């Protein structure tokens, strides 16, 4: 029986962890690189702040999304918020007659440990559209942005 958390995991118990999250569409269907889906994502992410959820930088690829997010302690959990995000985007996709399912089960999340990790993750994510051959310059990808400036303190 573990009576004390290991010292190397102390950063997980910070009051305001910063998460890096990836979620994929069902069977990697290209559903997310649409103006309507992007608008639905932006609306959801902007309204999240009213509920103690802060969406930082993000990139919507055709078949997956990456985002950085932080939560106030009394706000939603990451799992419940991701469920709501997926449901919200699925609702938009249904209005476009896209058959369900829209999402793979679950999502990948990683708690960031340092500002350097945040920068490294963003540098990698920002270049996804270039690596995928969708644009030649990451700045030209229209399905990316930042809702709240998240700083790693």
C-alpha cells in the first residue's frame, strides 16, 4: 500500500495543472477542417472560460485536434469537459448530415511539467499542417488559434 505520493509526481498535484490534449475522429474521418466545425469549436472554447476552463493554443487537423487547457479547481474535470466538447462538435456535424460516430473513444492527455515542455509541444503541434502537406507555412493553416493566453508559471 502506498501511503505517500512519489516525489517525482509532485507536479501533478499543482492547483492549476496545464494539460496538452489530443482527440481523434472516428476512423480518422476528415471532419474537423471545416469552417462550421471550427466556428463551433471556437464558440465552445470561448464560453468555457465562464465555467473555469481556459483553452489556450489549439490546432484542428482534418481528423484530430490538439489543444492546451487549464481548469480552476472547482470547475469541470478534464474528462467531463472533453465529453462536452465532443458532444458539442458532434451536434454541429449532425446538422451537416454527418453520420455518427464522430469520435474515437477517449483522448490522450499529458500534464505539462515546465514552460519548456509547453513550448516544445506547441512547436510540434503548430507544424502538424505542414508535415501533413496541407500548407507550406504553419501560419497559413486557418484552423488554429488561441482563446486564452496560458502561461506556465
